[in-house]
C-alpha cells in the first residue's frame, strides 16, 4: 500500500521508472560504497541503490514510512535507517563511526528546506566523495550559475567554493506523486580536493558573501561597510562600486583574506 505524501514534510514521491533508472545510473553505486540516502520516502531510489551496493544508510524524518522501508528491504540488502532530521546528522562522525574515509550521499530533497540541507552537507565535504540530489530546477540553476547571471548569488558562491557543481538532467512534475508545481533537476556535487580549496577563514568567507548578497542592488562599499572599508576592498583588486553578482567565488575569497581593523 502506497503512503500518502505529507505536505508538512514537503513529500513528492518519485515513481516514474525511467527517471529512477537514470538517477541510479548517474550515481553508479558500487559494492564497496558507503551510501547515505536523505529522505528515502517510499524507496523508489533506495531499493535499486541497495541492490547495487548491498548496503545503504537512509535518513528519514517521517516515522510512518520506516516500517515499509524495513520490510521491503528484506532480501535486497542491508538497510540501516536513521530516524532523524538530516540537519542534525553529523556526516563526518558517521563516516568515522563506520570506519570509512568518505560517504556518498544521494536524495530527493524536500524543496522547502533544500538550501539548508545543501549548506549542511557542504560543511562535511571532507568526509564526502560525491552527492547526487534531485531539487527544484530553479535551485539547481542557482547552484551552477556564473557571475553576472540573474540567479547567481550566495548559494552559487558557497557551493562552488566547496564543490564542482554538475547539473545532469531535468525531471518533469509527472514523474512524482503528487506532481509538484515546478520542474525538478538532478545535480552532482563533487567536493574539491583539499589542495584546491581556498585557505581563507571559512566563517569570514560566509559572513562576507552573506553580507554582499543581502541587498543585491547595493555596491560592495555599502554592503560590506560592517566588514571592511573601500581601501580594503581595493586591496583585493576589486572595485568598491561593483555589485556582488559581478564577483567570482575567488573574488570573495580575496576579500575575506584582506586584513582589516573593522
């Protein structure tokens, strides 16, 4: 018996086989992978992934879905279910607890909380090999946007400073039950190697990016006045009159590394 999707959890269950197969093919699970699925729902992705890898850890907040997941996993593989809010899950500790260096994460993320989940996962990027997520297409467009784009913003910068962002393919509303009101997209995130990641203070980068995009129409000199003056912005070889959407992710790193008395 199918579960009734709950609006409070933003549930849209994927059911169309060809898209399930495309996602599983994109992930390309292997028997030696430590796979973690966020929000398995009815198990549309769970069981193909479990069959390929032999084991999988699923994080599910909706307690009503767990009994069916456990029952249907019998004979397919070793399914471990963590009943928790994913934002409270420490992926780094999970990898360490299971004796693996890195996890592979996948999931059909609830649209209403997708950005917080993405930021949370990126915080644990050092313990992650890759991530495959289905999200609202608009969010994936923002994730992969380049400087100068209308949708380029804080999400674009913070994700691109941590990962290689690869949009893969779109999924129409009819592939879900119930159909969402928007198109969806599947995206791959591959954390950057430690030697290629920036060496600025992560917290300072976060604050500067957030302040710069808080009011997009402001120039940097106005948007960042609590963090640095115009001379400091010029020290980073950036025009204080520029706006945030014109800066590359690397430009924000240079700003964060400028020493300032403010």
